[in-house]
C-alpha cells in the first residue's frame, strides 16, 4: 500500500506528542487536551489520501470508468440493479432500509453498509470476508441473492460497447475487460467517496467555532473510558478499529441468529460479532447496526447505555453506561458533528453503445 502522507503524519504526530508530554501540558484522564487544534488531538485527522494497491493507483480515467460502472444497472442479471441501488448518495451511500434488498427485491439479512471512507478500511464487509475494495467490489455481482450477474453476458456487453471498451483501454491499457479490471475500476471510484471535512475535522484543525460547546462535551464523553467509552471501538482516525464485536442486539438471541464473523473465523468470542462501522457521516446513514434495528442515533446510544439486550455472547467492551439525559444528547450532537458537507453527486452519462 502507498500512503506516504499518512506515514509522514504518523511520524510527525509521534514527535509532537513527545514534545507535549515533555512540556507537562495539563490533560484529562484520556490524555487529550480538549482545545481546538491542540496537538494531542491531531491523530483524529485522516491521511489526506487513502491507501491503494500498487497495481491500482487511482487515475482520472480509472475513477471515471468506475463511476460509470458503479451507477450502471446493466451490471446485474435483470438490468435493474446497480452498486448505487444499495449504496445511494442520497442516503449517505447506504439505502435507508433496515436491511438490504437484493435480486428481485429479496429482503436480505443485513443492512447495506455505507461506502463512505471504506477506502481507509483494512478489511471489508460486515463479517470481514473481503480483504480490500477490489475484492469487495465484485462480491455483490457474484452473489446470486444480490446482483446475480451473468458475467459471460456482461463481458460480451462491455466488449461490444464502444464507450466502455474505449474507457477500459484508457484506464487499464493492455489488461482487457475482466473481473479484475472491473473490480479495480469500481474500487478506484469508491476511493473518492471520502468524508474528512466535518465540523469535527475543522475543530481538530484549529477552528474553535466549528463545533458547539455541546458537541465538544459529547466528544469528551465519547473518548472517556468511564463515560461513553465509544472510542475503544470507534477509534481514530476513521472512527473504527476494523475489528469485530458482538453488541448484544435483540436479534442475537436463539440458534438462528446471524453468526457474523464466526462464520468466517470460528472463534467463540466472534459469534454474532460484526465489523465496527465508521461513524463519519453517521447522521446520514440511518437506520443503524447490521440488522437495522436502531432508527435513530439516540436509539443507538440507549442500546449502549443498557449494555446490550442479549448478554450471552456480548463483547467485553459492552457494559451498561451511567449517562444522564444531557450526556446522551451531547453524544448524539457530537456524532452529528461528524458529517461532511459534500458537493452534490453528478450522475455519469452511461455509454449506450
């Protein structure tokens, strides 16, 4: 993976933290100084450019091709379902449904995760069965319950379509049109779907007016291990640990419960465990949890305050929280401050022939 700016930032921040410690700056129990722009907070800023594989550096040609493919329903077997059907920019790059709809509107068992900032993930999907964006991009097409793509038909169409054949030749000269280049193009577009300029980011950079007092209080609660303890899983900088946890959801009870990560890696603690989603732009992506069981951010907070519902296999990090009504409202206000104001998405003009 190439990410020189990210590596440079890590080294720079390490030096800053040493200097801050040597200066004896007054800190809270979390080791953070809750002042806009303070050096102790800079690790919450994302690297300016997400990592990418050596053989798939994003270029304008690759991104343009990937955007066409992402929004083109002709990739599905029925010609009526695209990547954007489940990852719609109007719904925070999710679909606004409790759980996804697949082939012939089949109701699926898990919510559509947002595509926002998946470029920074080290593992993909609710159960982590895909290792990177290229691996993930082809998955819904291969799944009979999702896009159910007929690849022989699809590749005949793409090769015989002048617009697409020329676009592939520009983006991946000499590599042809196949599953690999199809996935690489879609992944290149997905790496442009980034949230990194929220009020929280601007506050971290030094704009004291970017967050309200309530939102700053919410951030304190979020990182405080004796209060919200949220950052233990929703960690810096992308608000995820890329790990898997059983949250004690009501749907986790009984033998028919979704095994989650356990189906991929059969370790007892991973029964009913699902990947920690990013909280960036989370106010746009309701409903919440892998089963879509929480309609609002306040319902999410209330679930954690209770310490879960089904405690049989709950993650050790999930415990009842002692939060006042005001503190719960502060937490929600902070999560709302993680929303970037994006430019409207312009739909691509798809090649007809």
